[in-house]
């Protein structure tokens, strides 16, 4: 018995969460409390996913012990009696007192974060007040509707138990009500996400293997994003004009000058300088500046800057992706089988030695499309198995769930390794579908996780909330798919420690026997809706244009996006050419400076030889002018006129 597998997974999961947060977040600029809270939220959510298979295999072992203990006793070497056990201990077995304590810490900490800490931090960061008390009060008010949905479910469950005869409320039942409300909220959202992603994930992989479809989709997104980018710039301009109006009215010494300075510090330096150069009429200035007006302006500025930065980041990443896809399409007809990008990426030398242009061509232009199609086929098989198991997992005799059949087959042979691998694959695929859908939908494009440290604090907090909220119901749903939840299959079996800590919803039978069992069947309806693009067509009909292959508006937006990206590509090429000429000019400048220094050393050597005659014969003025000449010429030639590279 050893804790090595558990400790290894705990450490590896922490490293994975830290690497993901390092990739998307910015530890140097973001608030330390935000970074720590998001790291804990991501870490605990991933820890549930990776440690639950160990709990499942340990539960199978404990079930074996319970079912196969021999009634007689055997004598050990020291003469003591012990039961004869016919079960082999799994290689990753965890002692009984470890997992329950771990699940209590992980589950209740994540629930505390997702329902209290992270929403308050998110609203606190968006608040426009200038004091801690004001920001906290604004955060509580902003979350009234948010908490209201959760409290509404709790109140309805309490009313249901109050009118139900023979039920006495105690601490355990109140805890079950809180868990039931949280899991009901999460399961409702999980079914919506899975109903979309179980169809969209395989289709996305398959479409990604087609360069033409991928490019058209990217051009379509570029056209829509360009409109959002222009709108965000106009909104930010309006807010900056309002800030300038207040700045014209509030001078140093005014009681409101401190609040104005706080607002001004939020504006980036380049935008602040542009605002100073903007000439405005005093007629447009605010008549009577007030604290409430500054609070509203501060909140608008925070939101406008967030949207502006998000759109700028999305635009840069999308343009880079389109240029890369265009390079792949162009290099597919290359005769020398060498990948030639438009903008060569900056890589270490050892990477260029290993990852040669020939290898890159075979990978980008030949192998990648086949790999994507293979991933599409595998994900389609997994999606079909998930949908079938979700529709049939409540049936015990005969067992119709595919995952339950595979689990029972491995369980009969006590193949713990297969059980853990299968559990990890199923949970990982469910998590990928659910979480990728959250990032793809982006909640009306307001929250967005951007790589290369470009994700803002609000999006990081939102992602932490969603992971903490979706992971527990997703894991409970997985245990139901493999028939490890006795209250779903209505059979007395030893359950996982995770289920024991979570508690059962027997106190709320309408949830345990109704919603948790039959609502996942709605995944089938959502899958059909997604497959036939019904939701996209409805959104496109009411004005939210979606990417549809047979739509004329989509074709027009694709052409518009192509023109926008080509224009941006030409602009970047001009910048690259200008930067190249500038580097060449600097190299020539350094060469001329080296040559001039060499000439000066020769002249100084010659002049040093004539120092012996300096007292008797003065140095000729011509030689003095010759000595100073290169310096004058160098200063005249080497110093470029100011403003020459201002366009870079």
C-alpha cells in the first residue's frame, strides 16, 4: 500500500494547472489574489477529474473484499487469525482515510469559490467605486440576480420538504439540499453544453481537415470581429471624450481630483496621449461633476477597455491564424516540398535544426489533415457512445449503457488498470466537450481565453467559476453512466468516497428520482438540433448572423473578411520591409562607424610620430582638419533626420 500514484497525480495536476494559467494569464500584471483564486479553482477542478479513476478502482477492490471474504479464518505466520481474501489489491490503491478527507477539502473549497469568492471578485474588479466598501457593496448588488437563481432553487426545495410529511430537517439534510441545488444548476448547464459539443466536436475536427472550409470560416469570423472591433473603438472613444470633459472641469485641489486621477491611471499611455492631443469645445464639458458621475464613468471605462483589449487580441490572433492557413494552402502545391511562411516565426536555433522546412511541409500539408480526420472519427464514436449511454444508463436489467458494459467486463476480471484508463478517457472527453463549448460560445463574446498571457482577469475568473460548477455534476453523471451510483440503478453496492462525500439526494426525491435521471436524456434532442444547425439558423434569422454554407449573407461576409485580412497582411508586409530596411541601415551605420574608427586610429598613429617635433614645428591646420573630418562626416551621415521612422 503506497501513496505514490496519488501523490504523483496531485503534483502533475498542479503543474498542469499552473502551466495553463501561465499560458493564458499574466502573473506579473494581474492581481495576486485573482491569480491564486483562479489557480485553486482550476487545480481543484482538474484534481477531481484525475483522482476520481483511482477512487473508482479502489471502490471495485473494496466491493471485491466485501463480496469475497471467506467465512473461515486462516492462521498467519504469527498464529493470529485473519479472513481469507480472494481479491488482489490494485497498484494504485489509496488508504481509506485519505480520499474522503481529500474530497471534502476539494469539493467544498471549489463550491465556496464558485458561489461566493469568484463572483464577488469578478464584480469587485468591474465596480466603478473608489473605496473598498463601495466596491464590495456594488459587487453584492451586481450578484443579486446571480445568487437569486441559486437561492430560488434552495427555497423551492425547502418548501417541498416542508410540505412533505415525515421529513425532519437537520445538518445533513441541509447539506444535501445545498449540494442538490448546486448540482441541479450545473447539470442543467452541462446537458446544454454536451448536447451542442457532442456533435460539434467531431464536426469541427472533420471540417478542420478541409483547408477551404477552415479558411472560409476564419474569413467569416474576421468580418464579424472587425465590426465588433470598430464598435469597441467607438465606445472607447466616447468614454475617453467623457473623461476629457471631466478633466477640463476638475483641476488640482478639487475634492474630486483624486477620483479623476484614479480614472486617468486606468487609461493606457498611448490612449492618454491621444486624449491630450484631442481638442474639444468647452461647451461639451460636464456642467456639474459629481462622485456618482465619476463612478459611472469609471465603470464604463473599465468595461470599454476590457472589450477593446479583447477585440484587439482576438483580431491579432485571428489574422495570424488566417495568414498561417493561407500559407498552408499555398505550400500544398510546392514542388520542392519545403514550407515557406509569409512571416517566418522566431524560433531557437536548435528547433530550426530539428524542425526543418521539409519536415514542416510534410507535417502541415500532408499528415495533419489525416490526423484531424482520425480524431474526427474517434470523437464521433465516443460521442455516439456517450449519447446512447446517457439515454439508457438508468436501465439496470439488461445493462444497455456501453460504458457500464465495458466497466462490468473489466470489473469481473479485476483489471484495475483498464478501469482507470477507461474512466480517465471518458471523463477527459466529457470535460473537453463541456469546457471547449464554454470557451467557444464565450458568453456573447464577452469572456475570452487568449493564449500568450493576453487573457484579462474577468475571463480568468469566469473560467474558474465554470470549471468549479460543471465538474461535480459531470463526475456524478459519469458515475451514473458506469453504474457506480446505487441510487440511480437502485442496487445496494459499495460506492465511491466521492459519492459518499457529495451525499445523495434521497431527501429530495423529485431531484434524485426525476431530474438527475431523466433530464440527461434531453442531450439527444439538443444533439439533433445541433446536427441540423437549427439553433444557428434561428439566430441568423433574428439578426445574429451565423456561419451557414448555403447562405448568401455568409458568402458576402466571407468576401468582406478576405479583403480585410488581405489589407492587414499587406500592412504587416510593409512594416516588415520597413523594419528590414531599418536593420540594413543600422548595419551599414555600424560598418561605417567601424571604418571611421579605423581611419581615426591610423591618423592618430601618424600624428603620434610627429609629436617629437611638436615643440619646434606646429601641426599643420590641414592635418587638424583631416583628423576632425571623419567625425563631422560621421555625424552628418550617421544621424538620420527625426521622424523618419515614425510610421513604425
